[in-house]
C-alpha cells in the first residue's frame, strides 16, 4: 500500500494574477483512494486538470511510476477523468456510450474484447438491464453510473473523479458513494476523488488532503484529520456543526477571551495566544460555571444542536437523545477539557516605542 504511484512535486499554477495552486506536493499510493477536500475555488479542479494533462502547470513535476509525465499529452497518460457535469452521447444507447471510448483509433481492441469489457463494467455498476436503452431515457443516477462506466471500460491506470455525485439527490448520493468505494476496492486502481463534502471525504478516503486557497493544509487518514486537525481552517471543514473556535490569551493558568473573561484552565506549556477548538459534541449543557442563554434550537433527528451565547461567544452544543430545552433557557455549558484543541496564534508584530 505504501508504494508511491503518482508523485507531484512543487506544482504551481496562476491564472493571471490569481494563484490557483501554490507549491503542491503529494503522492498517491498504489491502490489508494485519496480525497482532495476543499471549498469552491480552492483549486481542486485545476489540480485534476493538470494531472490529466488538460492544463499545464507553471512549475512543478508529475511522475507516474517514476516516469515524468509533466509534458505528456492527455492521451498518452492513460488517466480517466469523470466530471461533475457528466455528458453522454444522447443519440446512442448505453452500450454504444460505453463502447465509444474503446473504439478510438489506435486502441485496436477486438469486438470480443470490447463486448467483454462492456459486460464486465455493466455488471460492476449494475447497469446491465439498461444497456440497450437510449442515453436520454435514464435517470440522473443512472446517467452518472454510465459516465463512470465510460471511465472504467478504458481500464486506465488512474481515476480522477471531480465531484461526481454533487448533482444527485441526497439518497442517491449515499448509494453511489458506497458503490464507488466498493468499486475502487474491486478494481484496485488508484483514485483521486475531489469533493467539498466532508461526509464523502471522511467515509471514502484512505487519506484526505485538505486544500484551501491553492495550498495543501494537511494530509492524513480521516481519523488523523478529524482528531488532530492542524489548523482551525482544517477543523472547520470537517465537523458538523462546525467546531467552535475561540481566540484566547493565557494569564496565569487560565484562558481568557478577547473580552477578558476567564473560560477554562490552560495547560502550563500552552502558548500565550491561541485559538481553541471545541467540538459541539464535547460540550454538555449542564455542569459548568459560566451561564449561557439558548438562542436557537436545531433538531436534527438523532441529535439536537443548541446555539447559545456563552462568555460573549456564540457557541454550538450538540446533544443526543431526547432534548428538554427551550429557546431562552439558561444553561451552564461544561466542556470536556481533554478534547479541546489548541492552535498557537502568532500575534502580528506590534509597533514598539523602542526606536523613538
Ligand atoms: P475548485 O475546483 O476547488 O472550485 P478551481 O480549480 O476551479 O477550484 O479554481 C481555483 C481558482 O482558479 C479560482 O480562484 C478560480 O476562479 C480560478 N480559475 C480556475 N479556472 C480558471 C480559468 N480558466 N481562468 C481564470 N481563473 C480560473
């Protein structure tokens, strides 16, 4: 699993003045499913397009199995890219849509080989009953299966998927997500899967690379990224409700908020200025010392989110089971101190009077 298959070194790309990617380095292991997680505009699509060869990087190098492919044409790379906005040939049947990429000149595949690949792919994607339907007579989910099928029949050495489930409804997304994981395990072809959806990232990735403003902020297993996010930006991308972040400074052994309220004990070795990350599920409504007023209650079925004003901060508390609270109630939030994340905050350089 640890053999590096694809390696990207110091890749950068600007569109005019806009930096789309800055100094990206990462590797993808043999058989690995790597998720690139980031908000819109982070540079995810640009990264995939550069790997596929549809876009040239300004600087950097890409190798596959040790071969430099940085300047290869897309067709030479043997990489399949599936987009969010899948497009099938409307005048062709599903079978013809699947056959099309195999009939390209230069492929030289026999009719039997093409038929075998189509039937194997159709089996994998459970679309065999649809093979003779016109592409226009398919639901959104079926169309996306066929679009993924068109990538699979080619038997590429690498799959790149760009938010392939984004346009589908929630239930279908869940079904196809599970199927894609199974498929990738069966095919054992490495895959880079781009998404802005934390649930997809956490449930699908062997590892996740968190991308923000063209930079990779952290790469690790879902567990590592969730438990030990290295910055508030990474942490905010992964939790729902988003993790509570509070800027604090240390005095004696206490953390103080910007409005100078002591909120909890600080570790002796903690930095003097920090951002604290407190997950909504690590706060109980009762048992603490500082009062809070409930402002909003959001019922999510299995859990309930309380939005409360606490120590001059707006915080979210997640409780499971039956909830007994009402808007306006006074509560005393208590925080599981062992679970609090502390990120050192570098203070901007202050102007001093020393030189006067
Ligand atoms: P994502 O896929 O994460 O939403 P993109 O890779 O599409 O992000 O875009 C990254 C940045 O590059 C954005 O600021 C976007 O506006 C810019 N960008 C992307 N493609 C182009 C282009 N063809 N011309 C100019 N700017 C672009």
